[in-house]
C-alpha cells in the first residue's frame, strides 16, 4: 500500500491547525490550502482507506440522526404537555395583548421604547479623523428621563 497519500493529508492537518490559530488574512489562504490538501490526500488514498472512511462516516451519521430524532420526539412531547388544557387560550391572549402594547422584542421579552430627544450644540474642531474634522459636541439640555 503506497503511503504517498499521507503527505498531502499531513500537510492539510498541519495547515488546518495553523488556520484555527491564525486571525489575519494569511489564515484564510492557509485554510484554502488545508482544504485542498485534505481533499487531495483522500483522493490519493488507497481504496481500503476510502472504504474505511466511508463506513465510519455512515455509522457516525446514523448515530447522530438517532440522537436528533430522540431529542425531537422529547421536544414534541414537552410541547404537547405545555399546550394541553386551557393554558393555550390564556397564553395566546396574553401574548396578543403584549404584542399590541409593546413595539420591541429583545431575547423573548417585550418592551416599550421611550423616545428621548437631546439638543446638541456643535463645538469647536478638536482634530481630524480620516481626513474629516472631528468636532466636540455639547449637550444643551438634559431630559428628565436621562437624569
């Protein structure tokens, strides 16, 4: 069995490790090299290795599908228990009332946003940022809601 396929495979693994540790643009180029090397290594691998890899992928996929089906069934059972009885009517009427009153939603909680207007007076030029003048602003009056 020729071991020539291990060269691009090993290169792909090393470059994938560097890709995970890198944060700049070079990491993206290394990521492409890693992907190409891994694919080339698997293409050059003997048929026995490819068959073994295929069996491993099929078995692991079947286990993952079974776990996901079990979790999905558990969630459906919990949802049915939650929706049973008169709780559904109370919850739907409360949700409709909250949605009508509130205009914003954040992480499942509804809230009413208050508009605050602040008068600002432009001040003197302090410096330049990216070629544009940078001005200091002064607040003229502070609303009571912000105090």
